[in-house]
C-alpha cells in the first residue's frame, strides 16, 4: 500500500479531512451563506457571465463604486469536487469596502472534469475578465487572483499568467500527491503524471508576487503544505509573503479576505497602493 510521509491511507484521510476537523462547520457555512446573500443584493452585479460553453464556466462580476479600480478574482474551494462561488460570496465584502471590483469564478467540478481541464478553465476565466476590463472600467494592471483551499491551488497554478499582478492563496494545496493517495481521489482520479503536471510546487518559474496564509488552527498537513511552498518560492527567488492567521481554521481563514480589516486583504491593498 502506498504511503505518504509515513502516513497510511487511514491516517492520510484524517490529515486532509477539513470538515471533520471543524466541529461547527455547518454553522460557519450558514453564516457565510447569509452574508453572501447580502452581497448579491448590491446594485450593478453581473451574474453568471459565461466565459466558456460548459454550464459551470461562469463568473459573477461585482463592480466597485469607482472607475479604474483594481480587481480581486476569487476561486472557491471544495477539493475541486464540491461547493460553488455562491457559497463563498461573503469574501467580496472586504474588497468592496476598499473600492475593489470582485469577480467570483465558478468551474466544472470533478468527476465531470479532470484536473487539467479545471486548471485550464481558470485560465479561460482570467482571459475573459481581461477582455472585459476596459468595458467595465477596471484597471487592467491590478488583478489579484485569490483562492481558498482547492482555489488556492488553482490560483497558484496561474502565477505566471501575464494579466495576474498578485496572487493570494489561503490554505492552498501545492502538492497533489497526498490528495491522490487519500479518499479525495475517489472523484478526482488523479494519476501520477497529473500530480506532477498540476502540483504548483513542481513548476515554480517567474510569476506574480504571492501572498500565502493558513490558519494556525488548521490540520498540520495544510500548514506544512503552505510552509513548504513558501520555502520553494523563496529558493527560486520569487517574491512571497506569509501572513499569520491566529485562531483561524480551514473555513474561517476566508475572513482574512472577507473582513475589511483582514490581514490578507490589507496585504493586497498595500500591494496595489
């Protein structure tokens, strides 16, 4: 039986089961839902804009109140196989309070799409946004690609996109090998070659400055993945900043962006000042 860092399948399953590790996750997600619903009541929102032909290739555009604003494009988590942009719309509140545009990106979930297709969809979404920035009055030189969990992985995979000027990864996954060896692979069906091709830590070339954060109340493997990826970025001479998240778990880490005074959001604001 395959093992990873001395963990067998049962141990590895526990090491990546974020839902089981957070007792009040249902209440937290319900709160996110209520706050997200309030976001969708704002005027001027463009919902479910199609960046491709597939049903899930959609973006919600939430405009700033000012012209020439920077943009945060957010990719949701769910281990590439669950959840949706609507479930995490609450993250828009913080950026909007600072005058940012916000784009919420949806993508096709596994097993309907393999990892390579999911990664490509995010690239399509970025291209779609860039093509509309002038029409929507957004600053084309200020695009932060942000993501949480699986979304952090997908954001990291596009550090080198020419339109991306900053990346924010919250509790991201940068090595897919433990994912392949755990229960999560029942829907993902990752192969060793896909792990090599789509693990951000495998391909670290020149790219956008990167902000990394992970809660200090998260599972040890999530903290390790962030620490290892940060070290690899630094070793390649890439600009990276680790942002402390005291008391945050795998779900409340999103408050680092959702709250107007969130430390991750403040780092983004500084980068675009």
